[in-house]
C-alpha cells in the first residue's frame, strides 16, 4: 500500500471509517478536495473484496471519504525463497485518487 499526498504540508482531515468510503471508477458530481493518490495490492487468492477493503482503509486513514477514478489490474511479482529461487506470481492492484467531498 502506498499513498502519495498531493499537498503534504496541509493538515489532513480526520480519519473516516472504512464503511463510509465510496469507491468509483468514474468521477463524482459533487465538489471535492483531492488528498492524494492511493495504490494498494494483494494476492490473487485474497480477491477483489480484500483489495477494495485495503483501498478503503488507506483512503480513510488520510481523511478521504471517496476514492475516484479507481483502476484495477494484475501485476507480476517475484517471491524469493531460501537459496534465492525466484518464483513469479500475480498480485491484484488498485489505485485511484483519494478525495474529501465538500459539505
């Protein structure tokens, strides 16, 4: 998981519970402040529900109440085990823009 704050010197809004965070692959019609770019990943066996949960947790931690323009994908990673044997495996990834809707 990674969050890149767009305005790191500004104070962040209070954290938001994950069940109150809206995810969309599109934009939203209400005015909002952009907080940052969020990127999360999980193993294939955990599935998209776990991926969306991580996305909500990361966004909520910085005070976002929505993540817009969410994109999903699969990336190839490598697992190193003893004796430096590299085994490729796929991970699910999601990324989007964490925002706080204006009241």
